[in-house]
C-alpha cells in the first residue's frame, strides 16, 4: 500500500518545519506548499525549499499570490516592522485573511491529489496574536472545507491537523530536535537583512529566541 | 459620504453579472474580482471585463491562480465536458474547492480595501450540483471569515451576500433585465468554440437556455 499523502503548509519557519517533521513521523508522504505573496522576508521561500528537500517531501510547490490583494500589512507593504516587543492585540504584521487563503489552496490541492490530510503549524500560545492561528478558526475552516468539497459531501472529508496548537515554543523546538530537524535551515525573521540574517528583535525573532532559551538550546541561525 | 465598497465575484456569466447589478442597485461601489484558473472557457475573462465596465465598477481585477492546483475537472483538465443533460450528483465539471478559494481571495481583498460586503452569484436551485454553491457552505464561509480576520474579531465582520440563492434561473434573468443588464455580453458555456460561441448542450448552456425560455425571452448570445 502506498503511503497516505498530506499537504503541509510550509513557510520555511520553525513551526511549519516542525509540523512537517511530525507529519512525516506519522508516516505521511509530504506535499509541501509554500506561498510567495510579496512578503518582505522572501528568503523564507528558499528556507521552505531546503526544508522540503531535507525532510524528503515528494513534491514542493511555491504558489504565487497576487500581492496587490494584501494591503495594510507590515509584511507586504511599506510599513515598518515593529521591533519593541510582543504586545497584546493584533499587530501590524497581520496579513488579511492569510491563513484562510493558504488553507483554501491546501484544500483544493489536497482534494486534487487525493490527500485527505493537511498539516498547518499554527500555534496559539507563543504566537503573534493573529486571529487566523486560533483553534476556533481552524475548526471552522475544517467544517467549511467539508461543505465545500466533493470528497467532504461524499463522506471522505479533509482533516486539518494543527499539531502545535497547544504547545509552547520550547516544546515545539524540543519536539523538532527529537525528530531530527535541523533548525539552521529555517527562517523566522520578518525583517532580515539582504543576506538573510535575522534582526533578533521583531516579534517572530523574539518568540523564537525565547523558545530556544527556554529549551536550553542555542538557535543555530545567524543574527545581525 | 463616499459609497460603501463591495467586492463582487464575477465570472462574466449570467448569475454573477446579475449579482453585480443587484449590488450596484443597492448603492455599492463595485470592486469586481475574476479568476484566471486555467479554465477552458477562458473567454469568460473577457466577458467579466466587459460586464465590469458596463456596470461601472470602480476596479476590475483578474487574479491568476496556479492551475496545477486544480486537477480532475473537465473545466481545467483534458476531460470531456458532459453534453447529455443535467444529471443528479456532482458533475465532472466540479473544480476542487473553487468557491472556497475564490471567496478567500475576496475576503482578503475586502479587508484590505475596507469593504465589508462580498457578493457572490451562487444559486442552489437551477445549478450544476456543486457543493460550494449551497447556502450551508456560504454561511459556514461567512463564519470562518469572521474568525479569520482582524475586522471580524474586532466586531466589524465581512458579510457574504448570495442574493440569487433562492431564485430560479428565469427569476434571475427577469431581475437582471429589470436592472438593465445586457446579457449579450455575458458568457456561460463551459465548452465554447474558438470564436466564443456557446455549445448549447453543456449543463451551463442548458440551464441558461431553459431560464430564458421560462422567462419568455430570447438569449442574446451566439450558439454554434
């Protein structure tokens, strides 16, 4: 019997890479899906490709999304990335409906290739406060995709796995290390320099660095 | 006060054109959104552009979707379009999660441009049996988009209008005629000839022709 396929949303970051390693450890054949949506930290696209190769993905696809769709975000527009530390509320790095769109692509692709499992590395504990990372969004998305698809209507719906949802950043890192993930190839920074070095002070860097510290490990990526 | 903006999903067909005319008649400023997803009937892209201009849209955008995402459909792959008449069940012209993906784009764009209304011309009476045209899908999508977005979380959610949902095809046509829609610029056929003439026998043509007949009107488009 051939292995079951899973579409894994990959940003080349710490969380999605760990989610991909977890999908692989469950025996899935990995179909890695990355989005080029005009993000300023587009070096993550290269990280995602390296990660997919490293974790033995059967296929890695980078989908181009017309970036004019997304406006008002520090990740896609000429708005400074906050560097003062993680604050309550939804930050200006929020990209409108990003995970809704990413998961919709994943559902379309999954149904097309006969996959019934999608993995997404959202995390609702050590996270940036984005609404589309919360468990209630993921559950609603699962239900909507069941209603939207032929396979869902015919009783063979797509499952959306968010295995990191209840984990702290340090637990995620420990899990990844245990599964053999090489975090040196991942990229998390929202505002890297032209050589790809991380800033160390954006929300994403802060959450990552604190996670490594809490895990008692050294973050292997380069910082400015 | 400037008019409220609405994103209108437009395929250049009869239904979405009528939905756009209805949005306009309610006083919305129209942001027309069309998708090039590798459909064999890509002459609908030109129809959508004409419709947007004719109905005075403020902006008309055609978003390109990587067509490799969609597999197994007669609209995007080398599979014959059925011509034997509308049958029960989901036909082979079903495109995986198409309206899920289209509405996700619409939600992202709407939030980006400050629109809080989306119009989609889905119809669940004289329709092709696609799961993502049913009211329960639309309602679930509305709820998911509320959970996914900053504006939704902050109490200013996006509304998804499906004004044709309970109308027969002939009622839709009568409504459009009453609103001044020129249906000669619309395109519905799944399998037109190279000059854009409709086949007259695919499901979409059959539903359209029966609608005009029931409305006591002549369909102004050309048939082979």
